């Protein structure tokens, strides 16, 4: 007896999809910040964000439909380091991310 309807398998995204999503979300954030970020800093932020998502992949995938929860996680786990890297205020960065991400 197969109980997949009760407990569906969690389908994890592949690395390419995660990397592209991180890139897209950071691009939207930069557009809303209305600041110029050097390509080296953008690449470093993408790598940092990608590694944070990979580190919490199960949780991020399980909560994929809850944008508010994901944005809250981003504020705690990712925003402080990217704010330092980009030399922007964390509050503005978080607001720009939420505006672009929808959380």
C-alpha cells in the first residue's frame, strides 16, 4: 500500500535552480535599493546566499509556499552579512528584499 497521498515526498530543487533563484532575488533587491553594487560584491553575496540556502535546504523547501516565513529567515540569516558586504543599512536591505520577494 502506497501512502504517498498522505505523506508526499519532498522534492528538493537542483543546484542550478537554487543558484538562479538566489541571483534573481538579489537582482530584484538591488533594483529596489536603487544603488550600484560592484559585480564582485554581487558575486560574493550570491555565493553567500546560495550557501545559506543549501545549508537550510530542507527547511527552505518545506516552507517554500510561506513567503513571510522565508523572508523572516532571510532577515535573520542572510541580511546582516549582505548588508555589511554591500555597505547598506540592514533595515533598507530587508525592506527591499521583502518588496521584491513578496514576504
